[in-house]
C-alpha cells in the first residue's frame, strides 16, 4: 500500500489506523509519502505498520527502490 499522510477526506494516519483495525496490515506493507515532518506522538500508533517513509519531493527511483526492497522481504504476519 502506498499512501500520503495529507489527503482531503481521511488523512494517512487515520487511514493506517483504520487498516490496522480491519486487519489489513497483518499481511500488507505500507509505504508513506509525506511532505510533513515525521515527529511526535501522533505517529506512535502507526510506526509498527509502516515499511518505509518517503519524503516529498522524491524521484520515482526512490519509490521503486522502496517497493523492490519490501517485495524481496518474506511476508510478515503482524498481530498486535
């Protein structure tokens, strides 16, 4: 999953929290795109579910490398 932290209807933090409640993150990796500085307690709940953070602006090669790196790892079942 590739998501942005800043979206118009539901921000990325809410989206990731919803995915964790629904169990979607048990078998799936999340890449977060953001122009926002990553800090503070608001991110504590979602850190365990994020495979990579990519700061905007970025080159497409950065995103592709992140996807390749994640795809090469064996799947991880997460249960929190």
